[in-house]
């Protein structure tokens, strides 16, 4: 992505002249505007990716109360490009971690129309990172999770030789038993959908910001399980404050949520397995077996 291209895109979507630019990881740049603002200009990895991310940010950013988690403002989007606020980085703090935990509980409590529902205006064929992800409304979480968060990636893993038929049978058993493994029924939550530590952004303003969503209606334990997966800083403070916040909004976590962590980590581990192979293949299998034995 050329400097001039990113600057042109920023100018088109903000109506302000670009005066500088620096590259970020991947297909993204930070563009400085003549009024002093900085924006991130991102190229999507494939069809509908930018539209899905923009819809997700807007949905997550709807203000439902003082405890919500901040997300970058969307300044413009088209089929290829997304322009959003740049959020300068800061250092993790206990205060920010606890505010984030309470805010995440408030965000989840704002709910969604159905399990698997896309954000308003968002495409059904969305993305999680570099992988495709289907959002399609369902009345119950086990059916949605099996059909659109486990089975497609297992099939892809089998087709590419990552999983044997015997290993695929482990995932099939998880899907069959999901109604009993899922725990008590609860309403769909408004999920970030890809809440690993890299998308939990500690801002210089003292807040935790959520970036790069794969937003959809889902089970809130999925976001919480993702926070645990790749080492979110000060996680004990985040989860402790989340539990308090969930109580405050009248949606306490249900019994057995700790034992269900491998079940909810299965989706991101399968995504990583089909994208990167390697140790993620074994981790996905281990999560499936742990879910069955919980």
C-alpha cells in the first residue's frame, strides 16, 4: 500500500488534507491530517471485510450506558478501505483493567437480536482476522456454534490434511453434545467476537479500547474465553470486575463457566489451526477433548 494511496483514502473519507503517514503492521497506515488528527487507514483482507468491521465498530460503540467500552470512531468505509480513529498506545493499569471488565459486562448486556446475528448493516459473510466467518441468526447458541463456528473449520482442516477422520470425530462429538455442554440457557450477547489480547488496546488516555472486532450476537463466555487465550494483561482484575459488573446489570455468570472455557476457545483455536497450522492443530484437539470431559 503506497503512502499516496493511504493519504488519498484518508482525504476522501475525512474531507481533510493528509500531511503525513507512517506504516503499521499489515495493510494499514496512520495518516496525519492537516487539522492535527490521526486516522488509521486499513485495507480489508477480502470481500465485505471492511464493511463488516465498520458495522461491528458502530454496533459496539452505541452508547448504552456509562460503563461501555470505547471503540474507534469510523470516519469512512468502502469495499476496500476503512478509515477510523488512531488511538495512541499506553500502559496497562489496574484501574483501566477493572473499568474494562465492568464495561465489557455492560456491553454484553446490551444484547443482540439472535445468536449469529450480524451487526446492523453488516454482511452475513464476515471475517475474523484473515479467516472468513458466517453470521446467520439462530434461536439457540448450540446450533449456531456447531453450524457456523466449529463445523466449517473442522471441514477445512480435514480437507487440508490437518485433521484425520478420527480426530474430526472428536469435534463431531462436541457438536452433538453441545446442548448439554453449553450450560444454562441465556440470551444472546453483543460480542466483540475476537477479544484476544492484541485487540484489547491499552490507550494513552487511560482507557482500554476494543479494536478489530468480529462482532456478532453470541454467548458472552466466548469473549471471556478469548481474553484468556493469549495472555491479556491484568486478566484477573478484568475478570473480577466483569463478574461484579455482570451482577450489577442483573446477568451474573452461570455456574460452570470456568469449566466451559475450552469449549468457547475451540472456535478461535480452529481458526488459528486452519490459518497457521502448527501447534494450533493440537491445541484445538485438546480444547475439544477438555470440553467433552468438563
